[in-house]
C-alpha cells in the first residue's frame, strides 16, 4: 500500500499517457487528436518533473551549509518541451484549418473517402 501511494506521480503519468493515446487512436476528429497529443505531452512533462525532484535539495546556487543540490536540467528540458509542444499544437491547428478549407471536413473517415474519390 505504501509503495502504491509513494508512486502516485507515476500512476498519474501512466493514466494521462493512456488517456492521451486512447484519444489519439480512437477519435476521428482531427482537433480531438490534437487534444489527445497535448494530454500525452502533459504526461511526459509530469514524468520528467517527477524524476527531477530531489527531496530536501536546494537550487544549484553555492551557499554555505547546503550539501544537497537539485539538478536544473529536467526543468530546462521541460521548458524547451513546452515551447515545442505549443509550436506543434499551433502547426497542427493551422493544418487542420487548411484541411477544412480544402476538403470541407476534419473527420478522418470522410477525408479518406474524399481522397479515394479523386
């Protein structure tokens, strides 16, 4: 029981990843697929933040009396991943708009049907 409670963050990561993956696979609407991708990305962010946490550690600034420091690399990676995630979402939404203008729909099944007609 204690092991399960101690790994709460990782259970949340697994849950969010499965929700995001299920949403991307099961939905035919392109915007819903992008939402699933964002949920999956949030799970990855949570995973890196959980792995980078060090209990009773100080920021890596040299001060007298501090013996344990936390590594700033996971935080930097997450900030970079957030920027990449926002750019990916913006590009995906722009593509969805162009697809809607060209085909008149954003449903995957209808897009396949329209594409095979030509």
